[in-house]
C-alpha cells in the first residue's frame, strides 16, 4: 500500500468518518438489487458487492 502512495502522491487512505467526495474509491460497496415483483409484505432482495468510484 505504501508503494502506491509513493507512486500516486495525490492518493490517500481516509477513515470511515470522512464524507464521501468525487473520485473516492469504495471497495466492496453493498448494492441492494430489489426483486422485480413483490408478492407479499415480506420481501427478499439480493445484495451484490462492487468496487465503485464516487461520481457526481
């Protein structure tokens, strides 16, 4: 990890309490995939994890 910081001086790791900003990377971001049809009051949904970049 330190090697990347030397290679990319504009890159830094922040903690979870910092606000998200344009260009931030989020590893293993959970995304809820809702069902296509709802047949009862109790709904199951799939959760898929993606590595994402914040864009605004």
